[in-house]
């Protein structure tokens, strides 16, 4: 993988994000800024059995990938996310669609609509999205 300055991956290839690193990112999103010990304590509260050293390693990996950053000006490093939850969701959904539905997002949507129970409000919102999509398509 091509690297840029600061060990960040080149823009043409997005860094991988295993589930273990995603769990650590979730804590950073929740706390916004946290030390490795604070992340570890939060994960322990959630039932994780990871050691402090494991959490510290995961934070270092996230930072090396450019997905988190830290302030190293004090004895205890403070970390924060460099990628938003919505960016990760977008990336993960695209990977899912590419892997399971051959890049056809509509197939995923149809699968979800057939397999999930929807509230009346959700149905209304989906209808509105479809109507808006049709309106945009007709305007072209």
C-alpha cells in the first residue's frame, strides 16, 4: 500500500477497519476525546475482556491508518476520531453491497424491506424518499 507523510495510507486505497478497531472507534465517537485507559474502561463496562495493552495497540493502529489522532504533548496521550460514524457507515454499506449484492444497492434495500418489520413512520419516510427519488429522476 502506498503511504503518505505521517504513515497515512494513500487516498486511492481506504484503510481496512476490522471489527475490533471499530469497537474502539465507537468509544471515541461517544467520548469525543479519551485516553487509552478511558477507552479500555468503557469497553470493560460493555463486557469486553480485552487487556489495556490490546486497547492501546488498537488505538495505535487506528492512528497509523489516519482514522484517529492523538495529543502526545502530555504523559498520557489523548485520542480522538479522525473519521466520522457516517463515513464508516457509508464505507461499510458500500462494501456489503459490493460483496453480497454485486454492487446493486436496490437489492439490499429490497432485502431489508422484505425482512424487517417497519413502523408507520418508517413506511411514510421511505415513501417520501422514493417519491423524491422519482421526482429527481423525472427532472433529468
